[in-house]
């Protein structure tokens, strides 16, 4: 039917000079309706559609094209595509002028009105109404920002997974010789202590053995942290009083905090509600947060812990008087192996974030250089628990 309609229209256009004013007005209305229909169709497309001539002059652009390029409804009329996409014309070479240009696909980045990646297809065609003269091209623009980002994320995830899998195997294999080293160091230490006489040389050897054993324990701790981070266990949830777990962790760390001259102050609102949590994993969270705060402070520092709740969540705030965190480091706090501490492994906060997410909670960090840092742990109340999406 469309073919007959166009044939009929062509016949009428061929007799244009013979039409009276009434038929001419009807024809103009009919052409306007058809143009409006086609424009409506093109404007419903998510892809940008352009029509350009051989010099890149834009003759038509649908709404999506204006939106992608970031110009208003009349902004593309009379513009040159080569100016809007500077690298496109040189990339086409002489084929554009020779008339042998195939379908061309290019990707380019736009920074206005927002950063995005756009895929461009350029398709040549001839306009019969021009008698086979000047060449014209249809240009299709597709926003592939999310597609490209998803592909890059998938590649990065696969690469990271492969590295972590390899590293986990290496870490596991390192555990056996470390255990063997620790056992033999214990045996040497016992034999050394049984030797009669002792003396300065014996004491020096015993001190060296103690240092070696301490380093073995440190390496073993790094391996355990690593394996815990990459092979997480789902939390075993039960009704838990956060303050009871926190008090247990602080009692365990009391001696270290006291030796460093750090004072701990805690205040809590009455009747803090219970939450659904894994007690052992919470200990790991609190231990890492308190340890990070202690490492950031000099002797005389103060760790202030505040607990409160609202209708949806229970909050624990850990505020220290340490050196604070630089802006460039704030952006990478939860990345594995990123650390600002000498001898740090950079896994503590990543483990904290993972455990909090598994509990349906969140972790927030605010910091000012030279003033200190506040870490906020947010737990959903028992009756409001919703697991966070990865």
C-alpha cells in the first residue's frame, strides 16, 4: 500500500502545474501530514538520526540527536558534523570524496552535556530528487556509555577474580612452610633455654628467634586476612546486642590502647535495640575500626564512641583525634591493598565494608586532615533488615 501511495503522490507531483488552488492546498496538507508522521516516528527512536551532505552540513536531526550532542531543538540546523566531531572527517580519508565509502562505524567521547561514549554509523545514499548529484549520508548515533562501562567492569572483574584465585592458591601454599618454620623455631627456642650457662650470646640468639617467630605470626596474620577477604562466609545471623560485642572487643584491645596512651570514651542512648548479626564477624568489624583509629593517633589521642538509634537503623560512630585522611586517599579507602600505614595490608576496610553489606548495613567515613576521622557503622533494626544489593 505504501508503494501505491507514493506512486500516486509522484503522479500528482508530476501534474503540479495543472492543479487548482483547492487541490494544491490539499496536497500541501497531505505532504505536511506525512512529514509530521515521519518526524514523529524518528523522534520516538532512542538513537540519534542525522542527514548530512558531502561537506558534513547537517540538514536534519531528530530529538535524540539533539539530546546526545547536547544542543537545543534548533542547535544542529546548519551545523557541520565535522566541527562537532573533530576527529571524524580525517578518519574517513579520501573515500568520502571518491564515492566508494562503505558503512562506517566509529566510537567517540562527548564531554557535554555530560561525559558519554557515542557509537556513530555513517551510511551513504543518493537522493533521487537531486538527480544523482550531491551525495548525502544518514548518520546514526547510539549512546553506548553503559554498555562500554559494563564491558569494562566485566573484564576488570574477570581479571581481578583470576588474580585473586591465583593469589589464594599461593597464600594457601605459603601457610604450610610458615607453620613448619614456627614449629622449628619453637623447638630451637626450647633447646636454647635448656642450655646451661646462658650468657649474652644465648640471649642475643633467643632475641633473634623471638623476632623470627613474631614475623612468622605477622605473615600468617596477613594470609588469614587475605583469605578471609576473598573467601567470605555468609553471616550466621542471630539477635545481637551491639554494645556487648563492642565491650568484648574493647576489653581485648584494652592493653594495646593503654600502652599507646589512647583514651576511649563511650556514650550510648538507653535501650539500644538488638540487631540481626553474626557475632564473630562483628568482632572483626569493630576490631578493624578501633585498630585503624589507634594507628592514626599519637599518644594522648582520644577515641570517642557514640551509639544511637532511630526508627530504621542503629548507629555506631567511632571518632578519633588522629591525623585525618587526605582527599585523594578517601576515594580509595575500600580498595584492596590500598593502605597509608607502614606495614599495613590494605584489607581491613574492604573486609569491614563487605561484612556490613552482608548484614544489610553501610559504612560511612568522614575525615579532616589534622583533626581526625569519624567512621559510622549503620545497622538495620531487626524488624527493618533489608540486604544491600552488591
